[in-house]
């Protein structure tokens, strides 16, 4: 490791701040349009900017729906401030990767990172440099999505995972396997989502 930690932190902070400033501007425009008061914006917007606003707006609405559905029974996510942090992480990630966009389920991957890394105190690096926790979470989530991207639309990862799970059920859970064959639910993603731990256990157990 030869990189200066202060220089690296400064680069990440500048990158994050620039991304947040950009998508925050678009969020304001989206809000205006949601209240049907955007005639003036339409007149001055060129085609490219128009497409960009529409694209980000569609993703923003998906993110907000998923953030609102986050597990409110968890003490951590009963706090609106933490929900806002989750939204900021997701909006900034999507702004950096607008071509890929937001897909339902991404919040489920980011939420545990927020719970684990957010301890209510700023993370301290060497040389007395303080790092906002959400910046670390964002970078971790960006790296996680490099690995998990194939699990979302246009990738084969989810189909591969479901096929593997189907094979395991056939061997180890004969009764469930018979039930899935008798009922027309074996191709529905939420059937397998139910079989995973998330719905069976409380949120805290998922982190173990």
C-alpha cells in the first residue's frame, strides 16, 4: 500500500460530493414535475437533458418506494434519518450508474451495510481524518454491486441462483419440492425469496 490515505479520502469525498450535488439538482426538478408545475422547465430543457431528467426521475421513484418499504420493525430503520441515509447512498450509486439504473432489491443489499457500519460515530482514519460513514458505505456498496450485478435484469446470475436452489430443494426438502411441483409457483421469484432467511427471521438474525 503506497497510496496516501488523506489524498485517497479527499478524492472519494470530492467524487461523492459532486455526484450528490448533481442528482440533488435533478431531484428538485422531479419534485416540481410531480406537482404538475413544470411547464417552464419543459420549455427550456433540451432533448438530452429531458431524457436525463426522465431517466433519473423514474429511478428516484423506485428508490423511494423501496426505502419506504424498508424493515420499520428494526429500531435502526424506524429512524427517518437512517432512511434518508439509505436513500442518499442509493441515489448516488444510481447517478454514477444511470445506464444500469435501480432495480428492486438493491436496497436490501445496502441496508445491512448501513446497519453494520453506522454506529453513530464518525469513522476515524489515520492522521485524525474523519470520514462520513455514508461515504464508506457507498464505496462498499459500489464494490458489492460489481459482484452482484449479474443477479439483476439483463444478467443470468438470478436464474443461476434459482436453479441451484431448486436443485438443493429437490435433494434436501422433498416435501417442499413436491409442493412446488403441484402448485404453479416454481417460476415466481418471490417464492424463492420466501424460502430464503429474510422473511423467516427477524432483520437482526440476517446480519449473523
